[in-house]
């Protein structure tokens, strides 16, 4: 039986990735089943690993061994993460090979405390690529002001990068520039360099809806739940504009690949909105949508298979004009969301290390 995820890729050119990774999926065969059902990549982040490591006993044996070897808590954490990533890479490698390198990627995120440290980010990303020397590895770098030059540097070295925490069109433009200028600086085979630009969606509505509710006019209420999709559609238009023309054609002639937009944070946070809102409205070629399990289930059950990402762009512009007329500054909102997202990952990482410290004490006792 053909799944909607499979049709999403074959018929509409969008790659569905799983927004979760835990050891039980690898050891129990669940990840292989999800790949067979149409999943073509995996993303992870500190929050996902926090839930995975704290949520069961799958990591206890390895952690106990690491504690006995007197590994630091951070080294133990990264050893466990790297093992999961490496095993997931092996499961996704056939997808990577049969897609000609377009899919089959697994993403690992650097220490979230480096989000404002350009040189630290460069060193960490380089270290992961050297430690896990696989062609379908993505290292995640956040699209902070400090992260953007690190992105360019990594691309100029021919390393695969998943740019994360993009919340505004302005920052997205900077990310595209970092990718293209990085490719221009790379003197190797451009066809071996891959990147996705992860544009976070639902969190935009979460923040902007609060501001619209505070304005409390009919015009403001009419825009609730529309801004995130509108911004993503405008981002897709920007993607098509910037990956065309003379500059891009020169890079493409050297084998350069598109930096596909990746729709992240696609689970619906507001229960008043359809649970497939951020999937149904953002389907189109040369895109990725990274989905948590509950959103996958909802999409398989009642999601709509249709090309939508480049439909209603004029309406998307009107939505943006409407929020601007109400005094909502979208670039400023993007910076707020960027800061909140980076802080949330730092918090998860800190809480996880605290949990590991307690567990280590328990094991030593």
C-alpha cells in the first residue's frame, strides 16, 4: 500500500523527514519501518535527545559504562548522541544513495551554547564532520548573526550543513547568501556539498497571534493563524528568485545543488487550528517538511496532497501588509523567536546534563 508520505515525494517533490530520533527506534526496527513508509531523513536537536535519554532506560547500559570509565557528563552525552546518529546514518544510507545524494540525511546539532560564538561553531561543526565521516551527515548550525559566517565557512570547506532557527525573511536572505558565497569559495566538487535551510513555521503564529490578540481589533483577529504560512510562502518565492539567474547558473554549471527550504516546527500548537495546517499549505517541489509522529499520523489520515506552497502568494503579501499596518514588526519578531529558540535549546541541554549528573550519582552509589 502506497502511503501519503511516499506520494508526497514521488508526485509533488517534497521530502518528508522525521523530527525525532531515539535509540529505541534504531534497536527495535521502528526507524527502518518509517523509512519503508516514506520517511527520507531525520532531524534531531537537544530537546529531542533530552526527551529520548530521560524518557526510558535505552541509554542506561552505555551511560553506566561511560561513568565507569570516568567520562565527563558532556563527553558521555555526546558519545551517546554520536552512536545514535551513526546508526541512523547507516539505516538512511540506501535512501541517500538511491536519491543521488538529495535525501537520506541525519542531522546532529552542535552544543547550543555556541549559538553566539562564530569560531566555536566552526570548530564544533568541523569536529563532527571529522568524527562522523559519512556523506549523509548534516551538522546543524543556527542562523544567528554569529552563525551566518560559520555557515559560509563550512560550505566553503565542502561540508554539509543544515541551517536551523530561521524565523524571518531577512535572515533567510542572509542564509542564502552565505550558502552561495560559500560555494563560490569552495574549490572542490560542488555536487558533493548539500544544505537545507530550516524555516521554523508554527512558532511564528504562536508569537504573532499573541500580539494580534493584544491589539484586539477585527482586522487583527482576522489575521490570526495566517502569518506563519504567509511568511513561508514568501520564503519559497525568495528561494525561487535567488536560485535562478546568472549567479546561480554559474554555480549550477559547476554541479551546485539547491539549498532546499525545510519547513520545521510544523506541529500545530493552537488546538483551534487544523492539525495539518503547516503541512497541507506548504507542499511543493524542492522542499523538505520535517514532521513529528503525531503530525505524520494526522497527515496520513486526513492530510491533503496538492501543490500549495506557491499558491496564494498575493494573499500572503496582503497578510504581511496587514500585520505591518497594525504595527507588528516581522523582522523584530523573528529576532525574538530566534533568541527564544536558542535559549530553549540551551535550557534543554542544561536540564539533560543535570539529569545525567543525578543518574551518575545513583549508579556510583
